[in-house]
C-alpha cells in the first residue's frame, strides 16, 4: 500500500467530495520520481469534470479517486473552482502534457516506462513518436488489452508482464472510469507508479488531433471533442457538464457563505 505520508503531501481542495491536489507539472513529476525510484505501487489520476461527476454518480468510484496517491486538475473547470476555493495560483495539470513532462524526466533519470491501453497500431505509432521526441527514453514494453472485461487470470498475466519489464511508471489509457478502476485493482500487485492518461495515447500517436490551445485555456476543449466525436461523447458533455455547473455553484455559494460567517 502507498504510505499515508505520500497521500497527504501538499494541500488539497474538495470538489463535490472528490479530492483534487494542489500541484504543478514540476511538483507532480517530483512526487512521481520519489515513488518510481522506490518502486512504490501507487496510482495517479488526472481528473476532469467527467471524472468528478462519475464520482458523484458512483460512490465506489469516488472512493477510488480519493484513495489515489495524487489527483491532478486535468480540466480548466476544476482549476477555476480550485481558485474560487482559495488556491489562487493553481494551474492546469493536463494528463497528456503530464505524460510528456514525465517522459522527459524519465529520460533524464533512466527510469523506464510501460504503455498499457489503446490498439496495437496506436501503441506502435506512440512508441515511435516518443522515441523520436525523447531519444534516451527507455520504453520497457507496451500492451493492448482486449476491449472487454478481463478475467482474473488475464489481469494477473498483465501484472506479471509489467513487473517483468522492469518499468517504474505505467501509463494507462483505458478511458474513464475503466482505467481508474483497473489501477486501483492493481495497487499492491504492480511494482510501479500507474498514471491514468485517458486520450493521451490517441493524441501523442497522432491518431486524434488535440483541440487548439486557445480553446483549452478557455475551457472549451469539451466543445471541440464533442464536435469531433458527438455520438461517443454526447452523454458525457450534455448531461454531466450542466449538472456539474449546478452542483458546483451550490458548493461555491456555501463556501462563500461560510467564509462571510467567519469574517463577521
């Protein structure tokens, strides 16, 4: 299990009862490095509105979020809420960018990575692109699991394969909530840091184009992705986003009232 001291490093904010850590790319990579060098079995979540709202609907999933070693604010709406809750300088720690930041650090520190998720073609393209961008990065292995629930025997085989590779960090791209559930099940079984990075494999392999940075900064990445994949993402954005705004508004009003009461 992850030491309690690692879970409580730094400060946190609670958004709709989900824990989001106050962090940055440098801080996150520093924490990952400590865990990787000590081969601490642990998992890290890059949380966006979809992650938080899945926690609202599913208490077991929210428990998985809150028991992670680190939860970064992956989406701008979470960053804005954290600032309203008092973390004025909080910036976005976006899963795909965190992946690249760690790959750069891993190349410097000779800490091998493993890629788990996506399709075989995607993984081959991703490996080529990462090797081109980070020539000294050691990719210990990669695996594309079947797109169906795995048997206990298959999960154990995957754990054994990853452990045998010697990887210190495992990037997991299975989508929410599957990747977080998978990481939580493997804690204590995989001797590495597991980081859920969602669509990062699709982006960095070149199979899916990321939204323009200006849209990301304005918190409109969801709109871009919805226009690209409406049939897959309509429920996530047309149901979760309005409910998030409603529930978070209630939380912020309560926070403002409590702060005024203390000042009175």
